[in-house]
């Protein structure tokens, strides 16, 4: 029988699934930002040449994730548009959960999950495995690269050396497709004029307080006291102020 887990159990079983993988490991999560403990476990799988597939659904990875993934040789990364599922499995067990592979979730959120053993629930495990493989197949494999900075030997001004596929951050920013509800952090279209998911907007509408402070930035999801009028943190506002329509006053 599948085992029900709360937050602590989900975090523990996620580590166990990674640690016990001997043949394959599949990590499906909309948001890809992992804590140091999970990184250590994945680096060990990389050293052992275990087949690791990471599927994520957020358009832009953070620079630290780019750098880290680029150093891994056995970890293949794919992007899946509209991904909302969270599933982690190896050849013997699968974990279905509300937890993203995201550092904040593993520390602060209240999570739930179900652990399915292949030995005890083979049919259910196989169904989860087949759906996970379908998501892998429809995902676009990404070879992550990142710009690095080199310091000239003559002590002159350093210049960024762009690797293949690196983005020129000085260009006019593209309008991001994906954003986050500023209250619950669920993935929603990036529209600062509408920074709530439908459920949270209905809850907010009961009080209709445009200056009520929420928990995260609408575009980068970093911790920020966002409001309907100021849904973007200062960094994102400076980056996107010329390409977005806002609900009210300037941020």
C-alpha cells in the first residue's frame, strides 16, 4: 500500500530515492533550485554514472543552477512547458508530492506526498513510471551553458566570455511567459497586472486591499513583500518596467 507522508517524510524520502538509485533517477519538478544536501547526493550519482533525468518547467534557470548543472556529465536536463507535476522516482520507488525540487519548499512549506514501492505496488508504480517517461519524451532536452568572466593577465578590465548558448543580459529583456502567484507561489502567466492565481485572487478580492503584503516576487519568486500594486521586486521591476503592464502605481 502507498505510504502517506507529511513535510518531514517527503524531504526524507526524496533524499532516499536519490541516494538509493542504482540504475536510473527521474526528477520532475516545475522549479529547479536544490539545496546543498540534494546537490551532494546528485553529484555522487553523477560520479557513479547513474542515468539521471531532470525535468523542469520554469523558463529561466538561476545562474547557480546553470553553473552546477554544466559541471555534471550524467545529468540530462529537459524543459517541459506547462509542467505542474512533482514526481521523483528511481528503479524501485516513486514519490508523488506537492513539493517542488526547490529549496524554499523543502524548508518552509507544508507538504504532503505518497510513496509508492515497486515491490509492493508494482502496477501503480508502473503507471507512474510510464507517465513520467511520457513527460520525459515530450520535454525538450537542454544543454545548459553560462557566461563566465575572465580576468586578463595584464590587470585590465575583465570581459565576459560567452559560451555557446549563453544569453546576452545587456539586450532588451524578453517578456517572460511564466510567473508566480504572489501569495501561494503557484505557476501562472507572467502578468504583473494579474499577479494572483484564480483561487488566491478570489480570497484577496474579499478584502480588496491593494497594499496587502504577500510573500514573493511575481517574476523571480524570490522572497519579497509583494502587493497588487507592486508585484515585482526592485531587481525585476528595473528589468521589466518597460515591457510589462502594471495594475497601479510604479514600483
